[in-house]
């Protein structure tokens, strides 16, 4: 689990301290405020730690982070992600499974100076980033674009996810703790989503009928991705899952069930960081916090780039998303009494 998080001068993030992220964490703000960037920053750090000393990979941590920054943020120079207001170098630190990890990045004589510190040991679990855009119908395009052509476009969150989905479910370890959650996801699907090795395509099977992913609803694809990752060897009970805009392509009823399943999975040990600008997501997670008596920390970014901490167990946070939803409700009530 990620705890004791500190970030400074990292792209749009000027200063953020988050001492006690919980099993489920919510990041809210308007479009373009930096929510997705923040999730990618966390993912880049955590995934770098996970790749460090894995298997026969003997790259040092600096090499791993530099490559991960380059292919995740896809800038001409990795120093382009350092804040340019002269406030100092990029700094990122956190505790991962109670082990400290940190790195800093600055430009020195036009060249990047990256320094990382990591406590000895290995992290065997995998993190995953679920983007707002689905990947199953773009599977082959992503692989060719990145692995063959080495082109910018699909960043490392997409490539890592596609690689994780390639692991056959039949070869995965059986986590009994995931069975109930998987049954819930599969009932939402109303069919089976599987990767066809011969055609190298994902197919949705309902009864005896097979559908190409291009003809399959976006919501089904999103649910199928999480189901697949729980069913194969990629995720375990110590994984961290980053979800960008879970509300994308899911109607309210499906989103409610999806968030309930996330709540159940979080109880098993998996940690979630969710970015959203949906009042519905915020409200549903608020109800989950109250019903279960659990803390769901929130980081809310305002229009000035300042971060504010809340807890959904204590109530709904202040944010333009909430304010606009309340304004529309009051407008509707006012019209009813005219």
C-alpha cells in the first residue's frame, strides 16, 4: 500500500502531501486540473519500484524511472515535466509497503539530473492503470505502435495494461478471495470476454454468438478488463489499481455495481486510486463510506491548483463538481414552484 506521499514541482502539481491514503482513494477536480497526471505520477513511481530487480533485470532504479517517465509522459525531454516557475526540482517520495522510496529530477546544464533512493528488497505484486479510454479494440494497434514502431501516442499506462491482459486466464494463479467479485463482474457482462490467440483479437461471446470488440459496448469492455486482470496472474491481494474516470461508458446502474465491487475488492487488500469529475461517483463512494463505516480519503484540486484533503466518511467535499450539481438541483426545484 502507498502511504506518506509527498510531491512537489511535478508538472501541474506544485505541492501535495498525503499522509494516510486508504484502501480506496478519490481524486476530484475539473477537466484539465491535473487528476490524470497525478495518477500517472503515482503509477510511474510504483511501477518503477515493481520492476526494480525483477527477474534478470539488473538496471538500476534511476534507469528504470527515467525510461518510465519518458514513455508515460512522452515529452521531448523528461525535464519538461519539472515545474518551470523556478520553485525547485521535481520531488516525489512515498512509502510503499512501509518501505521508503523517493526520487528527484532537475535540469543541470541542459541535462537531466535524476537521483533515486530505494530501500533494498523486491515488490512482487503488480500495479495497473485503467485509462478512461478502452483498450481491447485497440489491442493490436497499441502493441504495434509501441513495441514495433516505438512511437509516441499510447503511453506506458496503455502498453503495460495490454501486456497484462495478454496473460491467459487459464494459466493464472487461483485467488479464492477474488471469486465473489469476479462472479459479480461476470454477471454484469452477461457473457464472456476472451482473447482469441489464433485471430489475435478480443471477442465477446453471448451464448453461441461471438461479437467483435468493435461491435461491443464500451461499458462491457471496461468491466471485462478488470475481470480478466483478477482472473489471470497479474493482480494479487497486494496490488494497486489506478482508475481514471470509472464513469466513462458506464450507465448509473452499472457504475453503482462496479463501485460496489471495487469496495469489496478493496477489503481484500488491493488499494485503489480513482480520478473522477462525476458527482455520481463521489456520491456513491460517500454512501459506501457511510454504509461500511470506512474512511475514503479525497484529494480535491481547486481552480488555483491547490489541493484540499477530505474524507467521504465525514461528508461530501467542497468542489466545483458538487457546487454545480447542487446549483442545478436548486434550479430545478425553483422551476417546480414557479
